[in-house]
């Protein structure tokens, strides 16, 4: 059994919180450049140029690329031959988030109670998703998720008869209703199958895929292309000011489901698509 220290996890989570908010992923940068070359709207081109410049400033000055530094969503892939020494794993994650948001001067957005609305003051608790896998490694992914994009997400428990066309219509309509609110060009994560909670998690996990990397499932990959083209026709454009590039990508994850169900979830990410990972 391999041991990973509590302190090591705290330090790495704190670093990931800062870097996810400071440093735009290379895949996102390339997607911006591709969109800029493709965009026909002068206003859209200007906005994409500003987004690229904003990312450069954030990276060079190590400051947040957006004032909404998000809920700290943390994905763990924990090897079954790993143990944490010196404390509990989830406590280490939350201590890391607390340190990262304090020392990184990142906005604290979590409230203790969803109706009473008192801020926790340190952006904890994190939202943690854990998978137990083979091996003796621990993979940690921190994916800060802003409120503007998260609020535009949706879920539908469809009848199986809705089929492929029903799924496509729901995804495109969710993006249309979102309009400028999630700060497009967006990344559209889609979960199809499982059950009520599983399809939502599938959609959020889809946002972690490098932008433009198609699904390994050929059927899902085709749907990604077709939905992406339909979204381009909406004309929402960068920051909702008109243009072809409403989305940078559509990513779909699928899972088996009950014979009576067709769950579909759409989790929208803003143009920054923030996430950073480490393997310990």
C-alpha cells in the first residue's frame, strides 16, 4: 500500500486552484485562434481577440482570468492501493481549496446555506467526485465552475421515444435559451443515459475532455458534430454579440440506462473552460 501525505495533497490542490484560474489551457487557446480565423462577424472577431489578450494578461501577471473564480469542483481518481497518511482525504481537499483561494486572492463564492446565503469566507466546501481505480496513484483535477455558466445548464428525463432528434433538440434549445449568459463561446457538455444524477455527472465530466477531441464512441462523435453545426446556426456568437462561434465544442458522454428512460443533461462551460490536473 502506497502512502500519500495529507500535506502533499493540500499543497497540490492549492496550486491547482490558483493555476486553473490563472492559466488558460492550451487546448482552449488553440480553439480561440481557430474561432478567430473562422468568425465572420467583425464584432465577434474583436471579442475573440480580447479574450485571447485577457488570457495573456492573466497568465503573465498570475491573476484570475475572470472575477468569478467559481465553485471548486474536484475530481479524484484514487488507486485502490493508495492510502492517505496524516488525515482524511476530503479534509485535505478542502484545506487545499481554502489555502489556494486565500493565497491566490481568488473570490470566495460559496454560501453555507442556499437560502440563508451567508458566505463561508474561504470557498469551501468543495464539490468532490471520487472514482476508485486500479493502481497506486491519485489523480486530482480541479475544475472551478462559475455561476453564470452553471445556471444555464439543464436536465430532461425524456421518454425513449424522443430518440436522437429529441436529444439534439433539447441540447440546442438549452444553448439557445442560455444566450449570452454563460459568456460564449461556450463548451457544451452533454450526458446521455444513466439516471437522473448520473447523466448530470456525465455532462460535467465531458467538460474535462480537451476541446475538440471527439468521443471514443462513434455514434456520440457523430452527434457531437451535428449538434455543434446546429449551434453555429443560432447566431449568438462570442459574448452574445452575434456570429458563428457560439460554441467551441460539444462533448458527449453516454452510459447505459433503464428501458423506460432517456435521461439527458447539458452542462455548459464558459469560454475559459478551466481545469488543471496532477497525478501523485
